[in-house]
């Protein structure tokens, strides 16, 4: 039916023989196409399974980051409880303008911010005489 070059051989015979040859070529082409499509479908299914796993991991990481942020936010609220002048609100919405970061980096960043806040609170309470330069005090206050 075909030569080694893959091109059909021209045979002279009856119309029935030519028809059978053409049908055989078409059937062979369809079978090869089906095999290629089956292999491609298997490959795509494997890729899809891998992508689903990546999505699940990303969702787990997102949940871990959200929980870490929520825990540190609640701890910050407790630390700021005595700061009556500061109006503390609920957990703000995520900053959509922030640079993308991995889960671990995001948690580290929130932890650093929390520790900075906690250190600031440990340095003592803020009071006006502590931060007003002495040149601004009245004479009576300076003389004492």
C-alpha cells in the first residue's frame, strides 16, 4: 500500500482494489490519529493532576498565612488594649497592591511587624513630657 517513504503506491487494478487500498490508508491514518490523541489525552491528564496538586498546596499555604495573620492581629490587639487613645479596628482587608510573596515570606513579614510593634510597646508608654524638647517647657517646669 505504501512505500518506505510513506507515500501511497500507485497500483493499477480494479476499482474495488483501489477502493480497498484507499479505505485501508484512511483507516490507518484514523488509527494513528486516535493513538496520538489518546497519548495526548493521557499527557494532559497527568499535567492536570499535577496542577490540581499545586492548587491544593497553594490553598493550604493561603490558609496558613491567613491563620498566621489572624493570630498575630489578635495578639497585637491584646498588646494595644491599654493604648486607649489608639482606635483599633477589625482585621483589615489584604493589601492588593503588595508585592507577591511566598507563604513563608509573608508569615515572616507579618511576624517582623508584630515583633516591631511589641518592641515599641515595651519601650515604655508615650507621654508628652518625654518627647517635648526642654526648650518648650514653661519656666516653672524647667526650674523644678
